[in-house]
C-alpha cells in the first residue's frame, strides 16, 4: 500500500504515501545471515555477525546494503549453485545489522494505519457475517429471496448489487456503489457455519492469523494447517511454534491439521508429477482434505466457510485482479476474504518484526515464497535453496522426476530438469496407466470403450441423471430432461463397451456421460470431487458411491474439472496428430458483417487512413485474423489483399451473398474453430454455446476452459453478426440455435467449394457420394448441409453451361464429376460471375 525508499541511517526502509524519485520499483525483502552463508559470502571476503536482525535487503536477485547496490546472483537452479557477481568495490565488506527498532520507530505511524485498517476490516466482515442468520430471518419476513434476486440482477446488469434496509424497515436490492453513496447499510444473507484463518506456514498467513486474533474473539474462529505431505521442514516446525505462541495468549483458539488419507509420493507414482497444466497436488493434498474436515457435523454436507486468507495482489498478475471478498473463488461453499490484499512484501516483514512474530527459517535461507519442497510454479531460485538446505526431504521427489525423465528419449536429461521442463507436462504419455477410455463414436450413438476401469463403469451415472438397469444388468435407460435414452453394456473381458442410443442431439448430455465414464475409469479415491457435492450424496471413502436419494443431479462433481476427474486429466494421453489444427483465439470477437461492409467499401485505404473505427488493440487485430483465414488478406502483418481478396472486394458491391458464401467455405478450411464446427456437428440439430464448448473441451483437452469459452463465444458471435449465420445457424431463442441445412447455396459457391475440395485432396475426379461419406470431414455438404438431390440438380446445371466448369454424369446409375485441370477455385469463381 505504501511506497518504499531506503533508509541508509538504519540500514532499513522508510514508507511513503506518495511516489518520489527514490521510490523503489520493487518492494524489497530482508536478507539474513543464513542466506549469506548459503551464498558463501563469508568465504568470499565478507564479514558479518550471525544475528537475528537482517543484514541487507534484496529486490529480486539484486542485493542492497544501506541503500547501495552491492551484488547480484545468477544461475541458480535445482542442480547448480548461484553465482555471486559483485559491484565494483564491494568485494569485501564488513556488515552492520539493520537497526530494526529505530526503523520500526520511523515507520510507526504508517504501520499503525496499515494494520488498524486491516483489523477494522476483519472485524467488520466478521460482524456482518456472524449476524447473517438474523439478516436471513428479517429478509425472509418479506417472503422474497433477496440473495437470488441480487445474483440475477448482477448477471443482467453486469454490476455489483447488494441488499439494503430501507427507512420503512423493508429490504431492497440496489447497486453497491449507489448504496455506498447514499450511506445505506448493506446486509449479507449468506449463512456462515465456520470462520477460518488460513495458515500455510508462510509470512502472509502468519500476518493474517495475528490480525484475526486482534479482531475476532478466539473462540469464534479456528486455524487449519494443510499438511500436503511435502511441506518444507521449517514450515512444520513453525506451525508447532505458532500453536505454542497463541495458546499462551488465547487458550480457546482451536488449531487443526488437514491431511489426505494417502501419502503424496504415492500419488506422484499413480498420477504423475504435478505440472503447470496438471496442478493436482493443491486440489488433492490441500483443498480436499481441508474441506472434508469442514463438513456439517452429523452430515456429509459441506459447511459454509468464511476464510481469511493471505492472498496479496503483488504476488501475481492473476491475483492483482482479485477483489478483497471473493465468493466461490476456490470452492462453491467458501467465501474468501483477503485483508492484506494490497500489502507489499516489505510491509509484511515489518509487521512480523514489529509484533515479534516467529519467522519461517526458509525465508532466512532466502526463499521468496514458502510452499512445498518442489512445485511446478516455484522459481529456479527456490528450487536451488530447497536442494541446498532440505536435500534429504527433497530427494524422494527429485529421484522420481529423474526416473521419469530417464525413461524418455530426451538427449540431455539433466538440462531438461535443470531448465524446469518437467514442470510443463501436458498429457499422460509415458505414465504407467493401464486404464483407458476410447470414444468410438458420438453420432448417432455415443459409443465408449473402457479398458481396466478402476470402478464399476456406472458408478457416476447417478450424478448425470436417473437411470435404471435391466435384470441382467447389460442394458438400461437414462432419463435426461424428460427424455428416455436406452443404453447397452457389452462385456469384453478386461474391457467394456457402453453405447448410449441417439444422444447426438444432446451434446451436453454426451459431455456429462463422458465425464461419468472417465471418473469411473480413472478414480483412485483421491477425494477431490467429494467436496464439490452440495447435498452429501457423494462419498469417496472407503469406496466411491452416490446416494441416489440425496443426489440432485447438479453435476458439480462432473463439471469441476476437465474430463470430470482430476486423475483422468493427468493420465489421459493427449492427441499427437500433427494434422490437428491448433485452436486460434479471437478475444471474443466474431467475424462481424458491419465491419466487413466498411472494409469492402474502402479496402485500399482501410488501414492507412484508419477508416475502420475499431479498437486497434482488441477489435482490429482479431478482425484481421478473420480476414486472413477468409483468404481476403495475405497475412496479419502486411495486411495486403490477396488475388481472391481483390476479386471479392469488386464482387461485394453487387453479389454480397455469394461473397459471404465463399468466405464461409474458406473459413471452413482455415479457421480452426469453424473447421472443427463443420467436422463435428451434424445438420438440423439444436445447439447452445455450452453444447459446443462441451464437445470442444474433449477434443482439445490441453486448452484451458477460459480459452475454449472465448473461442466458442467468438464463433457464436459470428453466427449472430454475419449474414451466413442467419442461414446456417439461425437463433431460436436467447440460448438455442439450430444448425440448418442451406439448400439455397448458389451454384457459383458449389463449384468453388468442389474445386477447393479437389485441390485439398489433389484430385481432379470425384463422386457426389464422396462428399456425403461419413468419413469425409470437408466439402460442400459439411459446409452447407445441402441435400444430395439439390446438389445433383445444381451440378447438372453447371454441366449444361456453354463453357462448363465441370463435367457431371448421373445417368444410368453413374456418379462421376470431372474437373478441368486448367481451372482453380478463383478462376472458376471468375468464370461463373463475369
């Protein structure tokens, strides 16, 4: 919150409320003698006392003594020690410790305001939510669910709403900013069963815990430490010290430890190493055990929790966008409150010094963030310290990383680990999983082959919808949204084939069924999905089962993770098909018809004269991307018209519908999401964005949900905002579209498309049957859904032209189309339109 400058007199820092020329760009952390010993400064000519006070300060990897830059370090990683690079004249120093008491005296006023605001904030939050039951009772007297009303209004207005009490003792919902302007008292109707102070062993959670003890009665909240199984040894030692420290002051303050039922190293062996894509360790070793401890007593239901956490905006770009209060940030029953969200690193350490709180020894060794012994998100610097200072604890994990890499064909295995490439594992290739799921078909039936499932393959079917089995348990029916779908199970030894009949019209159902099968196939009782169940219907231990009487088919246990299962996501081998196109993002912008109108009327000067009127950072680059994929521009950098583009510009003035048809054909070949759409959806079917997202997620498992959501949204914006969308994807209602066969496609685009198809296949002869083959994923039928009789009629028309672009024979049972070798798609288009 404050700006930091050096204080050479004390060897410490000062805090300012405003920027000056001396303001540090990065908030510094204190450096202790243990870190200097680790860097071997005592052997390099430096002298310093082994004292409790800090000796220097560090900004990233640059070190400062009393405001002077003295050295920096480079090259640290999990195998190599850092190299110390001295500034000229700083090779030999005798250090004096920071005068901590005087430093604290000089920043006393700023620290008082900082911590007082945080204490008051915590107290206010606690008071509001601890009286929420009374608020609920009062609101209920109005016979209106104000919380639901507020949530609906937020979705509609895109602004934060709140519940307020009016002068006449009635309740109402209004914008939060307006309520604050008018001085209205806001109410929370969220029931909170427990208040927690999150404790991780790190400096931030230490500060939050101490602030909570100053703001909340000790018997009104509790402290839970999640022991993941690979905590830093100093973190475990600190937890014991913290219990002793606070029990002397507050004997009624409750401390607990949450642990998974299984050792983390066993999960490494079963699931593979964690990575930036597969961060399963947090969910399985931390979140699931914690929330299993917090179930409502006597039930299997999740309690409603308010957690005061140590999240700070300074820690990452993602966290900088957080609000101080976050509902369902990590779990749907948890409200996260971040009292120190805007504190910087220096302020955190000053608080620890001021209140004489124990400091995790890992910070004294130089760790910038205290977490696990090894982590896919840890820095090479932290990896180095972990290896140098806690090598015995680290060894089992590093050994497994080395063993996995040794089994691969990587040429320089140590460099691979040294550079942290093991942290970027995206799929399950190379892992020893004997369970597999293969989706054989999605149209018209969903056919799935399961090999060596860990659980009965129907274990999670109850979570999808109601179902019933035949007497021999080889067939049954599911009831989804009042429609009955039969299914059949075939036993094939160590494998099962399950077929859900006629489900292709409901992609969302197919997605849920796939998730249910993935969960049954890969489940190892990790607990991660159990805490997602709001009714207590799902139990994982001792065996996974769903109580059909309690299950409300909310699908939270299926939707909480890709593939519906955190283990499946880590073990499934992702596609290595080099011909599979990579999804391309458009920042939520579709191919807009009005934008194209402006472009076509001023193509020559569109970019040079800035006639577009588009946002140059967001809208314009994505419109250009669409134009390139439509083959109108050559590339996104030069932005020059192609030969086709020049012709379409001229054609647009009197045949705009044909131009859009040609654009759709080209997008079907070049735009990854359009190409996927024509290949993987059938004609004359109702679709929603969520249906399409569901299908895309299973074809692109390594892409994030947010990426896929944005790309699919751009596709549907294209349908809404361009003429071709009105023909092949007309909107039925607010959410539903129908993919409609377009039999009115012009003869010109039919010829153009057929030549594009032949060009892609490097052929000059084909049959109509080829275009309707189920195995064929491109061509005029996939693009427009034109029926076979209409297509044959148009081909005969083209064949009868004075100068025909093709020869088509359909008499006497023949099916033959010959193309002219001297023509190409553009020349065909010109020949038919000039």
